[in-house]
C-alpha cells in the first residue's frame, strides 16, 4: 500500500514510530536509506546481503561512531563512519568490498540533518567503492541518545602473499607515517568549542585503501604492520604495536610531520599532537631494506604526499616507545592516561 505522503525532509523530525517496525519505519528506509545508498543488494531489502566472495582470506571489522559535533570541517559522522571502517579493513592489506550500517537515532533529530548525513555517507561509500548493502535502524527516546550513533561493519579480501599483522614488527624494521598528525582531533575540538584560528584546520578523514593498495603493490612481502592512529593518536598506535609485537621503538620528533596551525592550536589547548586522533593517516612497520621503496610509493599517492620515515623498531624487553627530541635527548612516549578528547570519532 503506498504511503499517504512523503517524508518531510525539510522540517520534519525523527519520532519513535520511525523505529517501530511499521509503515513509518518502512517509509524512512525506502525514502531515505534505500534512496541514497541504492545498489542491487540493498534494494532487495532482505535482513542480510548475499554476495560472492573472491578468492583470498576474508577480513572483517566493525566500528561504532559517536562523534560530537555531528558535522565538522572536512566531514561528518556519515563520511567518518565509512572511512573509519574501510580503513580498519584496509590495515590488513585487504581490499574492502562491502559495508553494513546500523543507525541509533534520537527522537527529535531533524530529518534534514539525517538526510545530510546519509547523503554524505553514500558519497563516501561510492568514492571508496564499498557499497552499503545491509543495515538496521533503531530510535530511542528524546534525551537518551545524542542525535545519531552509527555502527558500520566492513568486509574485504586479503590477497595471497600479503601477511600484515600487529604482531610482526621486529628489531631493525623501519617506521613510516603517511602524513601530518593531529588534524582531525584539532578540527573537532575547534568546531566543538567554537574556537577561531587564523588558518582553518580541516579533518583529515579519508579512506586509505587506495594508498594501502599502492604500498602492497610496491613491496607486498616487506610490510609487517599497518595501523591507523585514530583515538589516542600516533603515541597510542605505536604503543599498541610495540606491545603486540614484543619490541621497543625509537622515533624522531623532528621527522614527524605536524602542520604549523595544528601545532599552534595544540599549544593553545594544552594538547600533545602525538596523542591527538587522526582519521586519514597510517603507520607502517616494514623491513628496513624496503623503506625507501615504500616511502616513494606513498608519496606518489595524494594521501601520502607528506609521508616520512619517523623511526625504527628496537629490541626492548619493556616494549617502550621512546622519542629523540628536538633538543637531542630522549623521552618515553607512554600510553595516554584517560582521553584527551572524548567523542572524537
């Protein structure tokens, strides 16, 4: 039976009937999600998506997104939800194939905001070549959510000959970083607190699988570990890898790219760029002999133009990450205590 009227996407709001499993929910799915995410698999509107899987090992990752504010310079929760999960799958060396998306909507969320998020999410998925093929929608009472939370799950295929894992770093390996750090976290904080800087700071949110594919093509057997330094920033990512591989690391402060405006903003806000979240950067641990080859491949890609070799893996029973400072000394780059910037992704 056709609906009596279309969704009021200009001034309407999400209400509890949109999550109630009835006609209003079917209308929301048809006129918003299916309309913008449209593809052959989703159009069938089954409770699952059935698809053929190419030869290789299957990689899967799931990620919840609770960012505040929902819209920020350089992106929004929709594009972030796509980029975050595509990147998590890609850090195995996999080619991401498909995404699922779960939405928790708060009663009262403007439908115009929801449509803006869905359109952005659809555009990001199209650019990444990872269609959203299944999903779910729930609505919670006013005051029991924060506009919208999105959970995305991605699947991909790891090609033969690629063995990338967080426990494969060894002493002597080189540490590469794909570009400047701190852009995303500072952009979110500036937007959240209405801070004004002389130069605009834009999130680096981006899908990294194209960059990873170029790196794998350049030196498939040489890449030991990949990690995108999101919450907790570069410092946390390196501590995770050091602990999981049972090694230590030494990085060079002067070699780590940080944009001048990000560095200045961090000084004002009392933040350390090493601990600030990124959404479009990756860390690579590789055989030292292949470091220059991989660096050249990274710099040829738009998302790796500012890539740099920032340190090396060492033997250390304590699994410390150390940094050679600009003054020539060394300090421990420890795990963060708590969270500098909550609700950052």
